[in-house]
C-alpha cells in the first residue's frame, strides 16, 4: 500500500484460554487490514486438529488457517501453518511440516522435533511471509500462561519472539472470571513477555456496556495496559468453527480449495465490521506501527 512502510509488520492474538475467540478475531483483523489496503497473511506456528485443507499445490495445512486466508483474499500456504498435528491418540499425533507428513510421533518424539528442528521451521515460514506481506497476524494457542510449556513453546510467546510481534491478549467474558483471567495471565508471564502485551481485548460481552466500565478501569490499573475494545456476543452470524467446519469430504476430515464456501465471506465480513466498530482502530494501528489509511 505504501512503499515507504517496511514490509513484514506483525501482530499476535493470544488468549487467556482455549475457545476465547482467537481464531475468529484473527480472521476479522486479517479482513479489516486487507480491506484497508494492506497485504495481510494469517499465521499459526503450530496447530492441532482433525480438519485439514489441501492447497492448490497439494500441501496439507489446518483448515482454520485456510479459511482465514480465504476470507483475507490470499491463497492458503503451508507457511501460514508450518506445523500441523492431527491427533491419533492422547499421546500420538501425525505431524505435518510445511504441508508434508513426517508420520506419527509420540509426545516425547514431538518435543524432540520441536527442540531440534521446530524453531527453524517456524522462523523460516515467518521469514518467507514477511518478504511477501505488509502484515502477518499470528494466532496463539491455548494460553501463554501455561508455564510448564514455556521452555519449548512455539505457538504463543515463543512465536511472538521469533516474529518480534506485539501481542493483544483476549479474554472471554461470557464464561465468567475474565478480569481474573487477564490479570492472572499477565502475572504469570515473564517481564519480557509482559512487555510484548500492548493491549487487552474482551470478547463475547452481553448487556449494557456502561455497567462494565468500572471493571475495565480497575483492570487497566491492575495490568497497566489499555483496553483495545469490548466485542459483543455475536449470535446472528454463522461461522465455521475450528473443529466444526461445515464443508468437508465424505470422510469428514478434509477441505479442498473448492470446498471453502463463498457463503462464509459474508459472515466474516459482518464479523469484521462488528470488530472494527468495537475496538479503537487508532490504538490498533499504533500497536501495529502502520499509518491509518485516509478515508
């Protein structure tokens, strides 16, 4: 969009827990920035699930990153999900790297792979995307406060460090305890990790926003981070879920290029509009370090 702006800016969406809406928010932000004229790519360093997608080149990635790419308007690429695990049992998964299967690995074998090869795989994918796009929006997995996983993390703060990405931390207020989740997550991060968190975002809010404002003020005081926005609970938009995509082959586990329904585009456009209206775009652009497009 602007040749004077360096390519390869990054932004990361992390959550206080699984199922707080990271995938949808990542997709919405990708679409928002793409609509503003930037070349945008989604990214998740490591994803686990049973739904896969085959790119035009025959490379297999997680279906979520494929949907995020499609609603952003770019072709899905194995660099957008360099490591994809398909669970076989509680302790064994098929491991797919850059779209090619390495076969089944136990937990111990996978940890060995991550320690010896995984970081280079993720770093290489990020480098290639940075050379092609103005902005890469990374999605985390689970919570960055899983301290037992910190030493070999590649999907949360580990990925943020490789990408040098500022982080937005998302909490789901619908499940209750969002202020404790956000405060506790910040408490369990290292000082270096906390510096990466630039703002927090509250998702799935129902009710009168004015009743939430005292809690928001206290939260900002406790964690010393601004509230990027409060996204209302959206119950009138049908979106494909991470493990419930509504287009699949007969075996129910594989999406292909022609399977990514155009009907999803309207749903994600509506989601993107709602997110845009619910957050401070000035703050968001300031975090990313891009100029706000002139209307």
